[in-house]
C-alpha cells in the first residue's frame, strides 16, 4: 500500500506542475508565444521551488504535521483551480479526487 501511495503522490505532484504550467500558458496566450512559454516556465518554477523548500522529504526546511498537510492541501487546491482556469474542469475533479485519496492514505499510513 505504501508503494502504491508513493506512486500516486508522484502522479499528483507531476499533475500539479502540469496544471500550473498549462494555466499560465493559456492565461497569457494573448501576449504572444514567448510570453506564454515564459509564464508557464515561471509558474512551474515557483511551484517547484515552494514544494522543494517546504514539502520535499529531504528539505532542511520541510514543514511537519498539520502545517505540512495544510501546505499540501493549499498547493493542490491551486493545481485544481489551475486545471479549471486552463479549460480542463473534468481533469480538475479527477485531480482533486486523486489528491484526496493520496492525502488520506498518506495520513493513515503515517507517510505524509
């Protein structure tokens, strides 16, 4: 069960990056392709830096307990909103369900 949840964690974390990158690209699309790609890269970079700093298992500044759970919920909520803003509302629902399953399992397994 732990390995399956780790695989699900990786999937939702990668989907988070895809969501914010896609939404940034779509929302800045009228400004030209260079600006859209730059916005997408910047959005992905910001999320990756935040995740690496506060949620990565080997981070020296990793949050713990309730703070870590709240941080993950907040960032995954941004991902779900990004899917909606990017024009993929059905994917947003699937993503939110996968995140909920992952976080419940991680909490129950003590692997948050």
